[in-house]
């Protein structure tokens, strides 16, 4: 039986200023992806660098630390959307852990 190792991954995020298809396409072109942080019935729209998402996805429980405006928040990936052709992340839904 294989053991799941917990890796402490930290990803920095910023509040997203724009919304809509045009803005998210420009965001992905610049190397970032849109994200949503869900907590207590409210959602906060974010943008983050997707480079460490696969490592966080494979770590135990899909949990990682999110640095937002200088504060560290423990979050869990609720859903990760993958581009079917490029096999890269295009959107992620996060929930406070």
C-alpha cells in the first residue's frame, strides 16, 4: 500500500479586477489563471500562477496555503478545470479548509 505524503505548498494570489471572457483570456495569455475562493456563501474572485497547482493537486487532500494580501489562508481545491488539448489548468475553485 502506498503512503500519501503531505507536501506544504504555498501559492500567491491577487484579487482579480476584471470579469468576463475577454479578461480571463488575457489573464491566461499572461500566464495566470482565474480562481474563485468560496467561504460562508460568499465568493472572492482571484488570479494566481498555476505552476504549483499540479503539486498541490497530487499532495494529500489537495490542500495548500494561499497567500492573499499578505495573509496566509489554508485552502482546499474544490474543482480544477483542465484544458483538454494542452493539459494545463484553466480555472480553479478553492474552499477554505
